[in-house]
C-alpha cells in the first residue's frame, strides 16, 4: 500500500525534510500541531493532546500480513510427536595383539610426545607484529525508524484499551471466509457477493450475550423502554401482529420458538414485530464526542466497537386465540440483539473514519469529526503524538478493511444474534383478527 501523502491546507506550514530517504524513517513533519483526543485509562476517559501530521517514506497502514487460519477449519492436531531417538554409535572392537609388542609401541609414543614438547619450548614461534593503532569510528547517530503497523494489529490494541468483545468480533471477521454484500439491499436480504444467502458459519449466535449488552446503561434504558412502555402496542406493531398471527387463528395457542424448531433466523423473520435502536456507529460516536466537551457521554466504548449502531428486536414468544371473539392475545415476547458486522460503505458518503490507531491506543482528530458533519473528505496521513517513533498513529477507514478483503480473498461479514430474554407482559396485547 502506498504511503499517505499530505494535501490538507494545514500542511502548507513549514516542513522539515531529510535529504536521505530511508525506508521507515520519519521524513516530513508538519510544524503546526493539530488537536486530538487520545484514549486513556481503558477508554473510560480521553485526554487532549496535540499531534503532527507526518509523511513516512515507504510506510503506511499495512495490509500485507497473511490472514489467520479459517475459523471453520479444525485446529492443527495437538498430538505431540514422539521424541527422536539418539543415534546408536557403533564402537569397533579392539583386536587383541602381542602384549610385548603393544608395550614397546606405547613407550615409543610417549617418548615422541615428550620430544615434540621439548622442541616447542626451545624453539618458540616468532611474536606477531602489532598492527598500527586505529582511532575508533564514532557510531552514526540513530535515526528514528517507525515500527510497522498492520491492520490486523487493531484487535490487540482494542484489548489493551479494555475492548475485548470488539477485538473478538474483529478477529472473527479476519478469520472468516470471503463474504460481503454488494449493496444495502443485498445486505438487508443477507445475500452475499455470489448471490447466495450468507452461509451458516457467517451467522454468529454464541458470542454476544444479553447480560453483557445490558451492562451498558444506554442499552438497559432502551431495553426497558421497549418492554415497559407502549412501544409494543403502536398501531404499526399491532398491524404486524395481525399479519403474523392470522395464519394460526384456528389454534388454541402458539409458541413460535417451538413452531420454528429453534431456527433463530426463521423465528426472527416470521414472528418479529417491533424494534428499538440503540447506540450509534463508531464514527457517529466520534462525532458526538467532539461536541460533548470532553464528557464521557460520547466516548466510543466496547459496546460501540463491537456492535456500533444496533437494534433490540421484540418477537412473539407466546400467543393465545379466541375463535368466538376473533382475537389473539400476545402474552410473552422474546427480546434479543441482531446486528450485521460489516465494513460496507455508505452510498454517497466518504468511507467512515474509524480513528488513528497504533498498537496501544486510538486517537481521534477534531477535523475529521467536523468533516463528517458535512460529508467531506480529508487527506489521511499518519500522525505523531508525543516523541519517539513508536508514537505514530495511522488513520483507519472502512475502506481499508474492504481493500484487505480484495487483497487476500478473505474476511467475512457476518450476522450477529444474541441469546434471548423471555419477557412475560404485565399487560398482554390483544388484537382483532
């Protein structure tokens, strides 16, 4: 991948240019600094800092590291190979000879060794001539060389920042087979680039648990709003319930989970009737943070990194029917998360800015937040925050993940379903069929 080049207006300030271009050496640094927010204290707070845009000869966000093993493939055998046996050395047998002859030969060998030692003492070799002293060459000054940063290093940084779930889901994406949708319509229909439904291994039902999601206050507030307010009884929700339950009106009752034989996707498609949105995407929360005056209300956290903007869905869990009255009554619902883990571009918009990353931190640039508000494209360049070559941060966008997919033929967009919480309604919903 070619290194990013500066074209931002602030880069017209004076620059420091090295005459000798060395691979990985920090080459051009903008004198004027720009404001950033840098992650600190496991993303519970952010600190203000100043960063300098820079150009690095031959260095940019790398997409070169080979993909991890396919997640669907069995792991390598854990059987420990047998230790190699040491080679057997064959010692030739001594052949017995005349004992008197052997004694004479041994005495002669000792006498020869003594004679050689005396000759060496009486005739020592000449002393070697001393080479002329040479003044030591002073070591060349060390040049700061920028360590490489690969896009697959981001999950490791996420873990250091207290975002283990975000790291787990991103690693799953890297280890997946090539899978993505060509359009928003295909993504909603869960059709991949080959025109087929997402394969079963691209549906994750085991990673996200409702207990973890509800540990975030904004998620718990949305859950309570969905289950305790009149959201389940809006005119639109009632209309959907009529359509969903009419085919079963001759029955006494129905339990859709059993009806679908535990098929979660069928359960969702045939019996879901209401939803509530939670959160905002990573880039949207970055923008919020810029205008929250450093409060923690807008800080991207592990829920944002893992699910971005997602929904709680309400699905019929149990209903009874009254044929004489021509009604159906929903007594229980199932609440769960469904989300698409994808790096799809938004049509008509620039690729979403996901922050400047290195192996330990993420930094957010104020100018990017302002640009996102008007859908403007800023030039992307690495940024140095603080001193030292290891303080280089690389800009990351959704498009970088798509480029990685095209380069390696790997990387799988997938569907996330959480487990379900079964809620008995304090006020059952009765509808006319």
